[in-house]
């Protein structure tokens, strides 16, 4: 019996951060404070990636180093409204309200192993699709559009798994017969095992 899929909803911390960036000219002091605190959390996450920590190790690191930062930030956000430093209906008040109202989902990375800080990967993927859609206006046939879709998908998959798209597509051409017989062995993330060392670039 397959395990039932469990969906845990998280909010994008970068989205909340971006709102402070947009208001930095109008409210420099409070926005800079919030941005500096969030910067510390992103630095912890960058260190976890650099050290190639497992999801559980990354979670423990965030709980040790990021949680105190986020707890202080949450207290500061609350004080801005409750102590009447910021008008709740102002643009800054709305940003603070967004952060407070979505705090649990914004801080999922402090409770769930593997939970991301933001969904920037998805946003970048969507931007590629939007750019490809604009380029598709210039295809002269459905066949051309289908081929363009295929190459867009392959190139983006290569980028996501750290493979050079040009080297990969070159290897597919050099080993077309093998790739046709064993397509799974020639996916962007494992084709190097089949390509000869001299050919893989």
C-alpha cells in the first residue's frame, strides 16, 4: 500500500524580504534592521549548502543559529505595531502584518528537515518558461515548437543538476544510438558514466 502523500505548506521568506527591500527608501531604519536579520539566516543556509549538510544536519544548524535570530525578529516585528512605532495601515505596517500573519509558514525551515527558505528555484523555472513562450512566437510550425520545447526542457534540466547543457547535447549526438536504446542511462544527471572520458568535455 503506497504511503499517502502529505503536503506541508510553506511561505516564501524571500517574498517577505522583498517587501522590505521595496520600502527601504521610505523607511530606511526599520527595513534595514529586518533585512540585516534575514541576511543572517540566509548566510546560515548558504553555509549549510557549502558544507553539503544532510537535511537533518541543516535543520539542526538552523535551529541552533537561525531560530534565535528569527525569534528576535518576530519580537521586534510585534513591538513595532504593539508599541505604536508603526501605523498598522501604513505600507510598512502591512509588510510587518504579512510577516506576523504568516510567521508559522515562513519559518517551516526551523521545524521540517529539507524545508526551503523560499521558492526561488520555482520562480526561476517559471521565468524560463515565460521567456521560452515569448520566443515561441517566432516558430514557423508546430514541429519547430515541439523541438524547441524539448530543448528548453533538456537545457533547464541540465542547469538544475549542474551539467553543462552544450556538453550534454554534444554527447547525445555522439552516442545517439546508445541513447535511443537506453534513454534512462543518458539523462543529464548520469550520462557521464556512459560517455568516454575523452568525449565528455
